[in-house]
């Protein structure tokens, strides 16, 4: 009995190439969002930046997750939602994105009980959170 190969398998593209192309797309989306956020090449456009950065963040780009957390926290281009900002900070920290650790720690300390706040008051005073 002969094995029948479906037509889609004869033209299949290796998954490595698909993953590389997806990573390039995510990186380009992040770069465009970062340019719009910082006004490089054009004036700053927060809503357009938020759109690109959010799509890259949803696809797992740690830098985009950190940037979108800042936009949520400041309410630039997006509604000011501190819970969403904390969510994206945690997502970028989970990928070991170094820039997210300090703001994440400050936000978590701000939510902690008074005992912890008094123990770490020097950190709170440094950032003006306390």
C-alpha cells in the first residue's frame, strides 16, 4: 500500500524559518513603536506607538512589555490603568528584562503593608513613593 502525502506537506516551510520571520516582525513592530514613542524621525505619537508596542508586547517582546507598562502608568496613548502597568512590568521581569526590576519593586512595595513600608522606607523615599 502506497503512502499518500497531502499536498500541503510537499510545500512545507521549516518551522525555524517561520519562527525567524515572526521574530523579525515582532522586532520591527517594537522598533516602530519605540521610534513613535521617542519622536525619532517624526514627532512623538503616543496612540500609534501604543498600538505597535502593545502588539509586540502581546507577542512576548520584553522591551515592548516594559514600554507599554510605562504608557499605561503615565496614561500616554492609552487609558491610565495601573493594574495593566503592573501586569506588563511583571511580564517583562519574568523574561529577565533588567530595566523592569526596580520599578516593579517600587510598585510592589507601594502595595505592601505598613510593616514592610517602614522597613524599606529608604527605597520609597528615593523614588518619592512614600
